[in-house]
C-alpha cells in the first residue's frame, strides 16, 4: 500500500476519507461524554459530537451530489469550512487513547484538541493530492 504522502485521491475518495474522520470524531466524543463524570464536561463532549454530525452531513451531501450529478453541491460558506482517518482520532476515548481514570476528561479534551489540529493539517495535505 502506498503511503499517504505519495497517494493521489479523486474528490469522492477525499470526501470518503473526511466522512471516515468525522465518524471517528463522533465516536470519540460520544465515548468521552459517556466516560465523563462532570456534567459540564459531558455537555461539552456532546456538543463536540454534534459538531462532527454536522460535518458528516456536509461531507455526505457533497459526496452524494458528486455521485448523482457530477457537480459539487451549492453551498454558502459560513466560516466552517478510511483507514487514514485513524491518524486523526483514536478508535475510542478509552484507555488506549490516553484517557486515564483520574484524568480522563482532561486527557480526552487534550486528545480531541490535538485531533482537530491534526485534521486541519490532514485536510490541507489532502487538498494538494486531489486530482479533480
């Protein structure tokens, strides 16, 4: 298998990667919310999970439009502009993600923040690899 550095993607493949990342993000934040004892921390992780749902809907809408019409879905930007998705979010917010019992909330938040930064970098790299 080629490394992500040398691989090229078409728009649908790029969207599929983004969809995978958003699903992983949703699962990560949902699990973090479930494991968090503090009500404010739980609410924060639930809001972050809902952000991932909105991102997923955005990407899915574009993928479906490209598949059906060959054109990108018309959008108005509001300022929020597959296996490689694992490089952004771990599978869960559990012990393997670095979230430990006493520091679970802070560790999950740190990991989530890093994952968001990593995803921005990942999407910038992916942009240069899209062939259409």
